C-alpha cells in the first residue's frame, strides 16, 4: 500500500483562478415570514428539553459498525494492488449512491485497512461510529483522547471520495498543520490532494489549497477568505453579471474558495460557541490624518476618565465589562472636556468633545480600557504592540483587534504608538457563516453543556460516542482556600507530594498568563522545577507538551494545554498513577474545565484530577458573590465538596446565560445590518 498511490480526483479549480461560471456553493439565507418564525420559535422551545441533552447514538447510526465489520476479513486479505482496485470500485459506488449506509460501510472498512497499513493505527469501532455521525451531519461528542483526528480523517476522506470538496476546520494554524501532516500518508494512499491554509499565505497558495479535495484550515482563515470573496463579488457587480462576463470570455475576479460544500469543524463548541460572541470584520486602515486625530482623541479621553470617580460619575458592570455614566458624570464631563481638549491641542481638529454623545462614548471606552482590560490577562505587549489573548484557548491572536476604538484606547493607555483604526469592508458572524454550508458537522470533547444552542442555531444534533475503554480517572474532592496566596501554597504542596515524592507528572491549568507566571514564581521559590507554557511561549508548545507526561515532570499552562493536545505518558508512569491534573480557577464554561481534566486518564490510562480554588477568584467573586460570602461564613475552614461544586455551577451558569445573550444579540445585529445593506448588493 505504501509503495503506490491511487489516481487523484481533480477538482473544478485545479489551482487556477476560479471562474464565476463555476458554482460558488453555499446555502442561501431565506427570510421567513412571521408565521414561519412563530412556528420555528415554538418548535425550538419544544425541542429545547430534548436537544439540550446529549443523545446516545441512535439505531440508525450504531448499525454502521456491524455493516463495516462484514468487509473487514475480505479487505485484510487483499494485497496493495487489490486494495487499490477495491478503492476504485468504492469511489464509483459512493458517487453513484451518495453517502448512504450501503456505500459508506465498505468505504469505512477500506479506510480502516488503509489507515492500518499507512499510519499503523487501526480505527476502533467508536471511531467508525464517529465518522459516520459526521457524514450524517451530527455533532459527535468524543471524550478527549479517543482519537478525534483519525475519526475526522475517516469522515472527510469518505466525503472527498464521494466528490465533495471538504474543509476540515480547527481552532488554530498549529493544529491544522499538525493534523494535515499526521494524516498525509493516509490521504496520499487514497489519491486525495490535501491543502493547508495558514496565516501569511499568498492568495495563490490559498487558492491552490482550497482547490484540493480536502483543506485543513482554522476557522479564522476560512471566515476571512470567505469575506474576501464576498467583497470581490460585490466589486465585480454580483454573481450574475460576473458569471455572464465569464461566459463571454471576459476575465473574472479570482476567488479563493469554491464555496462552502462540506465543513467538518473540530473543537466545534469552541468555534460555534466561544468564538461566536464577536463578529468577524474584514477591514482596511484609516488615513494618516485620521490616525493623528485618533491619537489626540485617546489621550483626551484617558485624561478625562482619570478625573472621574466610581459610583459618583460612572457605574461599571464587571461581568459585562461595561461602563455607563451617571447624570453627575455627564455634567462633569461637559465641564471638563473643553479644558482637557485644549490642553491636548484637540479642540480644532476634533469636534467630538462638543457632542454629548461623542464625548460620552469616548470616555466610556477609556474607562473600559482602564478598568476591565489588564495586561497579561486580556492582552500581552509584544514587539511594541497590544496582542489579544484568547481567554478560551490562552493563545495570542496577533492579527486581531478590538473594535470601536477600544484597541487604540488600550494602546494609548500603555503608552504605545497607536495602530491605524480599521474601516469595515465586510462582516459576518460564525453563526451565519457556518449556516451557509451545504453540509455541516462537528466534533468536540465537550458538547453536552451547549447541545441546545447548537441545535437552535446550527441545527446540529449532538450525539455521544461511547468510550473505547472505560475511564479510570480519579476525581479528588475540590478545595476552596481563603485567597490566592494560600491557593498557590496548596498547589506547591501537591506538586511536592505528587511529582517529587511519587514521581508522577503534574499538569497545572490557569486562566491567564498573569496567573501562570505568579504560580511559576511560587514554584521557583519552593525549589520545584517546572515548565511554563502560556501565550509568551506558544512557539515551544509542541516541545513542552511532548515532555509533559514524563516521570516527575511539572507543567504550568494556560488553556493552550486544554484543546487539541495529546500528552503521552512516559515509561512506567501509568504504574505510578498516571498524569495528575490541577485546575486552579474555574473557567467561564464548565466545558473548558472538562477539556483540561481530559488531558489525563485518556484511553483508559490511569490518572487523577482536582480543583484547588480561592475565594478571591474573579469568576466566583463576580458571578456568585452572595453564595460565596455565605459559604465563607458557614464554613470558615473547609467547605464540603458539594458546596464548592454548587458554587462553581452557579458562577458558570450565570456566565453562560450572559454569553448566550451576547451571542444572540450579535447574531440579531448582524442579520439586521444584512437586511439594511442588502439594497447595495454588499450585505456582508
């Protein structure tokens, strides 16, 4: 098998600029009438109690496994030449019948044998079940460590053999490149062309990658390339005029994608939920003159904000990172604005300070930047720039910026040269983008908490794929300490006992870069050697993770170690008890906590996990303060495990409701803007 490859299917593009005569595949967004909207709303409410629960695979899904097993013995007996001949027949069957069980079952059996010979990994029955769920347009919840990368490869290879161009979408460039490289031999043996789209590629390289049978890419790259195509379509006069021009032999605008045929989204809850709170905006930079005005404007706004008093002049909502001025604040601002603007020579160039609404918005942004956006928590300073840290993944997003001038306000706060504010060319939310895919499916290790929203927004039903082996994870009782210093001391003591004395590896998860570095200092002071992994060291991620399962190894990490990473246990570690995972702060979603716990005790390995929290943790203080205060009065020393679990559940539930409201508001705004701008032909 490894000595030969099968004939490859050429796509419609084949690396050349796309012609608009070729169909740009996507699902049209229809505007429903009010009776249809009412019926859909009622249906959503009726489905909610059912859809919010993760279902076990239905009979129609589970029956694929015995259907595949029927072909196993026959395919194992074939030599490489016979297997290539069988692939030709399988491809014909798929294209003739489509993705039906009778055609998919022999294909999965063939792919199982190909994977065994090329990757030396024989897919388990649960991985076949997961692949079939993807082909059926479901969201497959597979526990961490169950082999989602190979499961996804089985699904996308089947779809590609049937003639569908497939995008395998993941959360970052690192995972896209890693998984594409890991599965390269498997795809090559099937004669499938695989492309990878990452940041910094030229349009020609991107076009070539999207023209392949299978394209690995991050959600961000796919979204912005789609928006670029929408802008190109608008500049060309729209689809119909450009298609007519193409048929007439006139050069057409080269698009990047062939459309949205079939998207398989890995870490789907992160993309569909965590990253869906803000729209994606394709923009151009403002002029140098406007940038100079922006610099003076930010300086004035920060100076004014520094003279206002909390509660008297403004009120802040920590949970929402929102500030509103009081009537007294409005009056004070009206008095101070002319004087402060004159001090900064900003009266003639910028009339915003004579407008009540203008100065209010600027000062509220300045207060938000000062109060709720902290260095080493929400952002880092690197190479003289403010770089956003994704709070869900712990990774730097160097090409992202906050909108509405907030990014420039934070740069001014830090004393940096202001970057040019971006002028919006096109925008879209992830909700609307992925609903345009003709076929959509996803995978995640943690979908049950948001199964209802996934059904309501994307019409994706979540199914739980059973474990290949029963979990051997031991969950220790959670602990709540008085404050952060006490928490760090307790973590250091656990590290001493588990790593130094017992010889087991330890993974410690923190919410922010700042917290990870605080803990690192405590461990250094205690003489406990460890590795540190956060957004500052993301280039060393692969090397750090590769060593994290070795005997006595201690790793302190942000959420970077929570998704898409596989910690392999060193020799003899399983007999010692496996990897021990410590969660030092509840995250905004229980899904992220589960992802971190899932780094240990994978595939039936030994392992343990525990939570060590502090009463001054941000999430607990902002989202569950009354319950927290009651618990501290009721149990001064050690609250029981059930009380700590309840505290975390309350805080995370409240945060989940807030974030869900924000996502709905973002989606409604995007739909409203689309309707308002539709008459121009440039809805995005």
